[in-house]
């Protein structure tokens, strides 16, 4: 049975690596990736070109001066091919004008229907490419081609395909693709993706396998997959498109992952192995690189490709809108954070104090400078930062650099820190890697007044009241744009319930705005830990364009209760959830006769934990927690409470 072209494009390509003179550092494990602000660095072609529909799956070589990329592309007619591009810095790419450099084969060839990018290495003045081909006779298999210049390729028609699917019933009996090759001494080592044909249970299992060859043509497979998928609940159910670097001690693998149970997005994971066969996933830090927000050009990312040179790690990856780029420069001089304590700065009060935490692993001489950008991303100003020997809490050391900047006018600012290693010249500007903070000199925007719009306008214990806020922009010249409010309780005697991020639109200087909706506040029905009458304070977070810049507070007095008698539960109890069955939300009530640390976990019928609803100390009384199962499938689930020595389990049913 043929493996469909659509599935291959979505999930089955390899981004692989070759190092010319990489200067590999031993024993590394990369978890601190930063995406490039200029992404994507390569996009699909203009309408009518060979790659105007899709580009994904790439292999990169660096010869000491130029980066060389081979990548898969497709046009609106579904014609697949492989193209070539070059770059001097890894971010600005120029496509070869004679693209594509490899096309599908003729009738009867293993790549007559489709082909995809695999992996290119350079040895003995010859480029060698292992690539993926598809035909009715072989399905998806791996072939070999060679080139004297990386542009003019000759397929090995005598031996292709060089790796095919396994025997029926084996773990890779449906498809093999996405080879990554390392040539060590007299042995070629390949890691590749495979799919098991499990139509009996209705799932395709994608795993990673291993094979060896003396010549890159005749391969002997390891009898089993070497990297297995997780279960339906843990992240990483399907694994594919590996790329591997040997650092002199361990083999390091980055690979694509997806949790098909949640129909979620592709991201990048990391694993390490002493021999290339027995792998340990980095469960603490995975995913190593996360996908972008919904609707972005990289809602899913896959096919990682990594090069390391002088402690700088570079990664290229596929996204739905092109190729992205990321770096891990954690072993080099850089600022890993910017600290602006006051998000609103009044220019009339005093200068802004900019702090940044600078990482300097080798203790080199360096300089640091803060750059300030306006809303239109133009650089407005900069200020030098100095290591004064104090961190932001006034304690000694800690690599915190500080400086002052005199604010003027009413604007929003983004701050990034540029560091220069004065010994090597290595430069990193946080503005290019989303290592930034923001502040504003607009406003301030404050709560001018509020009103209770519930029928009962007197706050009492146990009430749930709706509050509507009126905001005012106290600035003189600048409009606060896309303003929203969000409420947070500053004590345990009141709870914010629903209606977050109420929008107010744009507020011109000196004017007010009122939103027709409201915020809901629930006041405690017990006096434990609360005064009588009860005074509770609510924090109002006020945002502009998604950034919290201003804060205000509401002081609300709850009416006094005379002769109040506290009624506490006599025993611990876990009640049946309501509603049950439910879709997708339900509430779980429980009773505590005394203060206790409470843990409530939800499990599936396999005993796997799917969510922790509560893990904190609560006062005595009757309590309630909500469970939102919008990411789970229909079925029976169990919820379990632990309260000191008290434990209980109950069953609930989710119907979608």
C-alpha cells in the first residue's frame, strides 16, 4: 500500500547535518534555543515557480565561509523536487537560479512519483545525498545520489533504492525515509524514520531506526527501532526525522515529535546515547524547541537540523510558512534577560533604570549596551550598561549589568541588550532573539471608578457580584491602544470568576472608557482567615497591545455578619462530580474538617495521570474545583484526593 504524498509532506522529511570543521565540543546537551526574530529565513517561491506551494525538509553544509542548503519543494501541480540555496550568515539565503537540482525519476524508478530531501555529506571531494523516493512498487524508500559541485547530481540507478521497507509485520514495513548519515572510520551510520502498518488498530506508528553500511549503499538494519514513542498522554507519541551529532563522547539527537492523541502540533525533542542505539530522552527539558502560537507561520515545527561551531549551535527547522532559524549561544557571552521593574515610567519623575543579566562562561572582557525601540521598531536610543558588582536585589555579583536612561515623550518601548566579547568579537543583540522587556511612558491608565451591576449591590459573604470598571488615560499626548483589564485577588477571601481580559479599545489622552461587560468576584462564605467586616483588595492589571503596563487596586468592603457562627465539616469527604457525564467541564466538591495540604489528580483507566487539579494547602471548609477536559477524548476517568491520611477515588464520564 502506498504511503500518501500528503502525509509525507506533513510529517515525513529529514533535516540532517554534516560538519566540515565544526570544532565539536564534548558532552553537550542543548536545551536553550532562541528563535531568530527575522524568521522565516527562507520562504516558498513566487507563484509559477517550482517551489511555490511547499518548502520543507533541508540539509545544510558549512565550508568555513558559505552555508550550502538543499531542500525539498513542490509547486501547485504537486511536482516534487530538490533545490539549492547559499548563505554567508545562515539567515540570508539566495536560491540557485537553476533550481531545481534534482527531479523525480522516470517510469519504473523508485522515485517516479515523489522525492523528498534527506541528507548531504561531503567527502573525498564528492557530495553524497541520501534522499527519499516514492513509487508504486517500493513505496517510500531511500536512495543515493552524488555530485562534484552540489548542483549537478547523478542518481545511483544501479543500486537505488539503497534502503527499503522491512518485511510485513516489522516496525518499518510501511515506509522508510529521512536518513541522517555519519561516516565514522570505515562505517556509515544511518538513523532514519520508519512507519509500521498497524491498520488492525487504526494507527500509524512512527519511530526511529538505525542501520550500518561499509559503503553507504549496502545497509544492515538494527533489528528493532532504537527510539520508541511515548504513550497517549505524555508528549511525543510519534517520533520521526532524526538528526545526530557525535561530540566525541555521546551521540546527540534532535528529532520531530507529535502527540496524535491530542491532534497537536509538531515540535522538536532531544535525546542522548553512548552508542547511537540506546537513547535517553531529555524528559526534563523537552520539547527542546516549541512551535509558535496558533496562526503563526510555524504553528508546527519539524525536521531540525543542527550545526555546532566554536560553542555556537545553529538550528534550521521547517514550519508551515518556510524555514526558521534558532541558536543556542548559552556557552558564549550574551544577556539572557532584561529587567525593567517598572513597566510604567513617568518622564517627569526620574530616569529609567535598565538591568540585564549577562552570561559570561569564560570570564572574558565584554561590553554591554541597552537598545530601546519604539512601536515601529526603529531604534530610538541606547545606553551603556556597567557591572557594578550588585544584582537587582542589591546583593554582590551575579552578572547583573545596569544603567540609566532619561525617558522623554509618551511612547511604548522595547528594550534589548547587545553584548560584545571584546576578546573574540562575538556579538549578540537580544532584540534579534526575543530576549527583551517592554515599558511605557504613556498614561498612566487607571481605574477612575467602578460600579456593581448585579441586582444586589451590597457585597456580602458568599456573594458573586459583577463589577464594571471605568478607565482613564492620564497621559497628555499619546493614545493607549487595545487596552484590556484583568483582575487578580490579593488575598484568599475573594476569588475572581470568569471574564478575563475585558477589552476597552483605544483610550485617547485625558479621556475615559467603559466596557459593557464586567468582571465577576466571589466573596468567601467563611470567616476563617478573613476579617468581619471583610476588606479585600483586588489587583487590576491594565494592558495595552497585550503587555501589562499599569496596575491599580480595588478596595472592597464586605458587609459585617453579626453573631456569625462558623460551620465546618465534621469529616473529610470527596463528593461525586457534577454534572456527570460531562462535556467538557465539571465541578468536584470536597470537605475538609481542618487545614490540610490537598492533592487532586485525574487519571485515565490505564492509571496514567492526565492532569493535576490541585496541589496546595487549604483552610477547613467546603471547597470546589473545576476540571476542564477539552483536550481529552471521551471515556471514563478517575479523580483521586489526598488530604493528609485521607484518600478517596471516584469515577467520572466524559462524553464528547
